[in-house]
C-alpha cells in the first residue's frame, strides 16, 4: 500500500504513529491487531527511512546484523540471517565493505536488508528512493517488487511519485494537503510479476490519471 500526497500532509507522521515513534493525538490505530506500542515491543515491523542511516564505521554485514545483536541472536543465527537478507537484496559479496564504498542505491538496499533481518511481518518504507536518480529508482522499484514477491511481507510505502505509487502498489491512498485527509483509495489489479514496461500500458496510465486527479481535487498543486 502506498500513501501519496503533498509535502506536509502527514504521510510520514502516519508511518511514525504506526511505528510508535509518535503518538496519535486522537483516534485509535491497530497494527495487526496490536497497539503500536505492542507492535514495537514485539518487533512486528521493520522501518526503512528516507536516508539509509547506516553506521559508517560498521561493515555492511555488521550494519545488517545490528538489530540481531540488540535482540540477542547468537553468532551463528546472525550470520545466517545476514547472508539470507543480503542475498534477498542482491548484495552478496559486499559483506566486508563499508557504507562509504557503496552507491546510494546500494546503501538503501542495505537498509532494507537490515529492516528484514529479524523477519517482521510489516515493512514500513518512508520515501526510501526519493533522493536517488530516476535510473537507480526504477531499478530499485523493480527489485522491491521482486523482494515483495519472495517474502510476501505487507509493505506500507510513502512516496511523492505517481509512477512509483502506481507501479509498486496493490492499493494507493491519495491524501490532501494539511490537514491530511483521504481523497481516494485506488485498488490496482496489475500482475504480481509486472515489469517496468507496464507503465506504458493504458491500464497503468488510467490509474495514474486517477491518482493525479485525486491530488488535483485535493488542491495539492496550489502554491
């Protein structure tokens, strides 16, 4: 599920409330039948931030393994999970590198591997590809879909990009400017093994048009 809307409408805030990093001032939120606090304590989600947020003095494998160390996993199980998740994001062979030796896209893939290391049911992603160039972003969009197909995790994704939201999502939530409101909820019926070529199809363009119209109705194009 992708949330799309203008800056300041509350997309990241909603993600942070789900993660119990901020508390809602009103209303009730349930995270897989738990409160956000319970979900955090049970480590029911992984969080991928806008920036990779990797420790520069730790190797790639030690960055991925950090949550496993905190949770008290033994060395053998840590090594197994680190290798498994680096394989999932196609970074096998980079275990001993440091973050500064990797490109921005590769660093973000490390942060995804770290978020998946302890096998959460839910993956929260806050504009993880927003700072990357279009070519890298397209590649990571495709790889994220492949990763989703292999892990079957529930993914909540925040983005400003209409093509990204439409390409990645089973469902798109269109939000208005502050105070954020739900303008539209759009179901997509694209095949799970879709490729970037689908963006040229009439079906894709029709969904993208509906998203754009929802944003326009919400006055998100106003200065």
